[in-house]
């Protein structure tokens, strides 16, 4: 959860979709694994509490950590 105002600031500063933000190279002997992290669209969910200033952010696409470990 992040404050809604912070979410608005991030959207104005960085937009909702952008270029890759992290490129991590994991060396394992003669092989290298490259993991890239990209911005993805975020959606704001309505809070169940009317007075709440914090809105839940969720990703529109997900990759399970176990699937990532299997691929690596």
C-alpha cells in the first residue's frame, strides 16, 4: 500500500509505463542469467474504508517467483 498522493506524484514524474528499470546479471560458472525488470501498468483499487487515504496498488501482470526460479 502506498499513499494515493505518492501514486499521483509517481505517475506524473515517471508515467505508468516506461523503459526497463533494473538489469541484473547473475553469473554461474560459464553461464550468465540476465533478469530485466520493466515498468508495468498499475491500477488503483478503491479502498473499502471511505476515509482511507491509502489506496491499494496491484499489478496487471504477474510472474510467480517459483516460475522465475524454474526458468533460471
